[in-house]
């Protein structure tokens, strides 16, 4: 879990650990990662980002957009051959709320795929609220997760992983060239959250 000391990384780690998976939280500081792992249920450990990446077959990238490209460039050799799940939303914030940033490569997920040619990049978990993931009173996450990627085996694997989290369903939602609007939709969900005091997610009907 790259950036595993943040709310999103810790929250996903918590839910995967509850589902019986071993998780390694990654951080720029191994000490911070170890501290963040404390108190989480199941088998969650902490390590420097590179060591966390080396320890897993599936690596989730949960760092802020600002540090995304640099971190993935640095870790490209260790991420080779692995499935990399990107949940990064390139967003800006001003007085009017959240808005989608223009991304040169099209989306954060496409940037990851360009930087990691030897990895299989899948986009998922953009609309999952870290607050709910970490809330011990929330037993079921009750949301769909849009899963995008260019490698069928990798998207199938990530859909299955999503399905391990109680209440969640992974829905295939297209190739990485369509990741931009999935990342951008998060700005709309933040508007929903502000208006309705909610932690909104998405549900796909008729599937
Ligand atoms: N929060 C949510 O509800 C949510 C929902 C869906 C998707 N996301 C996406 O998930 C990602 C993480 O969100 P978050 O709220 O957990 O973010 P965050 O707390 O701001 O950052 C997560 C971790 O990333 C590391 N980090 C910070 N700046 C970095 C940099 N420049 N380079 C490398 N690592 C850096 C930090 O860990 P260390 O200092 O320990 O290295 C930090 O604890 C974001 O891209 C966000 O768009 C978030």
C-alpha cells in the first residue's frame, strides 16, 4: 500500500485485513508506516514504500496526486511484473469546491501506465470514502467500485479483490483511456458530500 499512512491507504488496508489478506503499509518513512499499522486488525505491517512494494503481488498506490509520478518513477523497477492499483484523483480545490485537474497523460491511471510499462496498471477505488473505510461502526461498505484497465486478467483480479470487502462490488468500467472521467467524478461526489453531509459512493444499476 504506497502512501499507506494516509486515510485512504490505511482504510483500504483495514478492510483487506478484515477480509483475511496480509497488507504492508508503505511510507516514505518506515517508522511512520509501522506506527500507522498499529491498531489495525489482522495482519498489517509497515515498511518503506519500496519494501512494501517488493513484498506484494498487488500494490495499491494511495499517494496524493502531487507525489504520484515521482514515486512511481522511483519504484518502477520494483513494481515490474506486478499489478498496480491506482486510486489517485487529480483534483484541485478552491472557494467553489473541488474540480478535476487537466492531466497531460489523460488521467492519473494513464500516467501510471506510462511510467510503469512493465506493470499491469488497474484503476479502482476512486469513489470509496476513507472515512467509511476506517469507521468501525460501518460493517458493510455498500458501494460499487469502478475497475478500469487494459489487461483483462488484472481487472478480473482487482474485481475479485474488491469483492472480498464486505458490501463492495467491483464493476468493470472500461479501459484506462476512460479513467479521466472516473477520477473527475470524485469532484462531483465531493459536492454531493458537502450538500448532503454524506460520504457518497456509486452504485451501477442493472448489473
Ligand atoms: N481520502 C479519500 O477519501 C480518498 C478516496 C478515494 C481516493 N483517494 C485518493 O487516494 C490518495 C490518498 O488519499 P489520502 O486522503 O490518504 O491522502 P494523504 O493522507 O494526503 O496522503 C497519503 C500518504 O501519501 C504520502 N505522501 C504525501 N505526499 C507525498 C509525496 N509528495 N510523495 C510520496 N508520498 C506522499 C504520505 O505518507 P508518508 O508521509 O508516510 O510517506 C501520506 O500519508 C489520493 O490520491 C486521493 O485522491 C482518497
